[in-house]
C-alpha cells in the first residue's frame, strides 16, 4: 500500500495561481481596482509561496555556489593546461635551440677537422718532399760515385801474354786486351 503524496507546488506555480485569481477578479466600475472573490485563497497561495521561498532560495544559492565552484575548477584546469602547453612550448624552443647550437657546433668541428686534415696533409707532403729531396741528393752523390768508380774501372790495366800452358800468369790473370777491362754491361 503506497500513499501518494502529491508533491507540493513550487513557489513559481503558487505565485502564478495567485496572479490568475487577481487577473480573473471582477473590475470595479470606473476604477482600476479588482474585486477578488476569494481573498483567503490568494493569501493562502502567497503564504505557501513565502514558506517555500527560503528553501528554493537556499537551493538556488547552493546551485549558484556549485556552479561557481565548477567554473573555478574548470578555470584552474584550463590554466594548468595552458601552463603545461607553455612549458612544453618553451621546452620545444629550448630543444630547438639546443639542436641548432649542436648543429652549429658540429659544423664548426667538422670545418676545424677539415682544416686540420688539410694542414696535416700539407705538412706530410712537405715532409715527404723534403725527405725525397734529401734522398735525391744522396742518390745523385751515389750515382756520381758509382760513375766515378766505373770510370776508374774502365782504365785498362797492363796485361801479360799467357804462358805456354794456356793459363794466365799471376800478373796476367786480368786477361788479355779483351779481358783487361772490367765487364761493362752498357758496352755490350
């Protein structure tokens, strides 16, 4: 068994009914006054509205506070999101700056290493050229010494005729006129 309690009308409804009663009242001839048939009904409606009004006002104030708190919360969240976005953008800018600086530094190091490599290559080439020049001088001296030695060897030595046995004597071992010279491969 359920007892149905009709929900009491809200303040707005009560005030509208009170307005209807006043509007439906009869006008007094030659005036703006209205005759209300049921003064007690209007007073009862207004008293009920006054009773409900503080509760509804409290509820409205509560709703307004809830709305304000919700708006504050949303505003804080929005500010946090903006702060995070600003911080991220700043980090990205810093990373971009770091990357740009790293690229500049890498390019500078690459240029310096190329310059140093070219300098070392030139130094090595100069060193090799100096050593080759010194070696060339030594070789030229050696060639002159060899040529001088060969010239000395080209001079004919005195020869003796071979003895009867066909062998050369001790002094004539250098050979006859054909063998008196040192073999020169250039002569053939």
